[in-house]
C-alpha cells in the first residue's frame, strides 16, 4: 500500500478506537503475502483492460501482482537467428514501444497501491540460442539461451525498473480512483499521474523470479543430452544452474542486490520430480554428498572440485532470497496426499522444506537459518466449465481458504499465490469437447461469462474452521484481505442457527496482523452456519466470507 492509503487507514482506525473506547492491540508478526497472477488479463490485454484488471486485483486485497516479463516480447528481431547489433543491457536500445505494456503496468499498479513481482521468462529470441541446439525436444517456448545473453536481458530489465530510470510519458493515464467521503473529510487527496510529455521515473520493481518451471519439458529444453557411460545426460539442472547465475549477475549489476530474488519456480509434473531436480541442481546425492563420477555426469554436474568452489561459482543458488514452488494438487484438497507421492503439494510441503535445508546445509550455507519458501503459482480447476474436472466451484472456494490457512500456519512460507483472476477459455485449436480442448486453466475467481465464482468472495474474505463442530471453544481463522492494514481492523463473526433465515452477531473480532489475519476461539451452542462480515469504507458496503456449515 502507498503512503496515502496507510495514513488514511491509520486515521480511520484511530478514530474508531477512540469513539468506541476500544484498546489498541499490538500488530501480530505473521505477514504471509498474497500474490495473484493472470498474464492474459494484464500483459496480453489493452491498457484499459489492464487497468480494470488491476483495479479488481487491488479490490481483492492482493499485496502483489505477478507478471511474466517475456524476453521475446521486448527483444529486437526475436524471430531472427542473426543477432542485431545493439547493447542488450541498455533499455533504450530496445525497439520503440517494446516496454510499453510493462511501463503501463508498473505505473498503474503503483497508483493502486499494488506491488509488482516480475518473473523473467522465455521464450528467448532466436538469436540468443546457442548454435546447433537440439530442436527435437520439448517446445520452442523453452529453448535454453546462452547465459551471457540472458544476463544482459535481465540487466536491461533491472535497469529500467530500478526506480530511477526516467521515461517520457506518452499519453495521459487514467486518473486514480476517486477518494471516498471519509478520506476527503480527513484531507486525503489522490496524486495525479505524470502529464503527457513529462519525464518521470518508472516505479521500482523489487521482487523477481528466475525462469518458469525449469524441470518441465516445455519450459526448459533440450532436456536430454548425448549418452555417456550408457546413460542419457539430464540437461535441465545444469541449464537452470547457469540461468540462475546469469540472472543473479544481471540483477546485481542493475542495482537490485537487496531485492527479493527467487529461484526454482518448479513444477510437480517434470522430467525430474521436484526433490530430484533440487538435488541435481545443487549436485548432491540422496545422502546430500557432492556427486562425483558417472552420477555427476548424469545430471550435468561437475565431476570434481570442492564444496567451497561450487558455492563461489554459483551465487545464484546460495545468495538469492528463497525458493519458489508451484504446489498444484488439481483435483485433491490441500489436506489430502496427491496419488503420486513424488509431487510436493501443500499437504507435504514440509518434505520440500526439509530437503532444501539439507541441500543448502550440506554446503555450510544455512548460517543458522532455514530456506524461505514462496508458493508462487497454484489453483484449482473447476467444473463448470471444464467437464473433465471433478472439482466443483464450491469445493474450489473451500480449498482456497483451507490452503491459505495451512500455509498461514507454516512460518517458513512467505507468500501464497492464486493463479488466475479469470478462467482461461478453452483451446480453440483442439476439437471441441475433447480433453485437449479443455487443457487450459479454469482456476480463476471469475468465470468466462464475467460472473464471480464462489471462490471470489472466499478469496476476498477467507474463513476456515479446522473443526467445524459446535462447542464451547471453536477455532475460527480468517482474513480481512482487502482491509487497510496500517492499524487493527474490526470484523464480526455471525451465526445462523440451523433452520433459521436470520443472522446474528456471534462475536466482534479484530485482525491485528499486518496482513489482516485473525485467529479466535468462540462458543457455538448449536448446529448452524458461520460467516465473517467486514465493512468496506471505500464502497460503503458490508462484505462477507463464504458460509461455513457447523455440525
């Protein structure tokens, strides 16, 4: 949130506390961030649609929007194998308008108080690929580039979004949302955007992800090399090792040394399983000893050298902020194991945490800490609209709340991400009604017809009862996600007795967390339903969580 919103929230909360005679409480320490990603509604949309999407995301209370910075979208002559003569580290050397979609996005997001998370993603321009690369594996989307070219691209992105890179404003941006009555009374005033023709620095981006799903065949290839000692060499770990080092160098050289920089962004369904990929990436065995000989060759690792040398050669593996994972479980709720036990879902996320600690610790690089974990893409497909999915829209809403509760309980998880605001449409290149036709992501909070799914309200005001039975001490977890968090926020738990149509106050609740979380114990005397109510001062309306049945 920007300074204006923080000041307004603090003033409102202070007035409310004084008027009601309520004691102020210290803010809780838990600060798991909320992230949302939907490239189709942002970077592949018109500026007007992009702004509308960002406004919806902001209204949901999301902290940060995740966006793919697609190399080939900004690179000159991306379809040519002949490298153009230009300084690839200089943002001004790229084609006119190449950065427009990202410039508009970071400015609009900043006006709305949204932070931005840039994921540096393929495809690479054709001229950045090494000569003679095997093009018979995977998709062109994931061809591995020369690391020197990737470093220069990352450096250019970092320079442009360093916070001090001035560009000329080409057109008048839409004005920020009008201040509401309360903010006017308190003297709040929205700041106008830069005028057309004015030189103004672009907002800084300080949150980065390196590549996308490097263990998945479509996103990083070639994945097999020539046979050595009777085994095909698995190339992905070594390729990604080089990409992380290149990105690390590019971000260091462009002023982002202190930023949040994430490696991994791995998939469950890869050439290598998540845990095998991590061990191969760091060149250690299942017993967390450095690989040597044929075992090292098999996963594209060096066959000799000390641990200290490996650490020095690969700062991207050891100096970045944390590890990012995509914990999809698709048609399984977060509290159930996935049938393929090699998958890392929220259910068994502690296994991933343990392996990361053992891997980094084997090089003596933990330094008394644990490896921070970021869950940076996930969601649940629903039926409708996808007829091949068994998850209902109501189950999606429930599971989103349960997954947020489960990750909130884990202090190592720094962020949780919702993949898609709006459902993907079907693949129109495939025969209608086939599996291929529906092999897209219907994980959004809004349906294809523009109507909110049950998950929309569930995401905006989460609620979860670990044991939904009435009794003298019933635990209720929730979040006032869209509330201003500069001061404690008030909500109300409401109860409706089974068979009744009317809701009544169960208990007033206060969200003391910097992210609006609340955790309370209440007495529920009989079966019925529970919901969480919050008054949105900006809209002047009450908002509600989903309804939870209590037996």
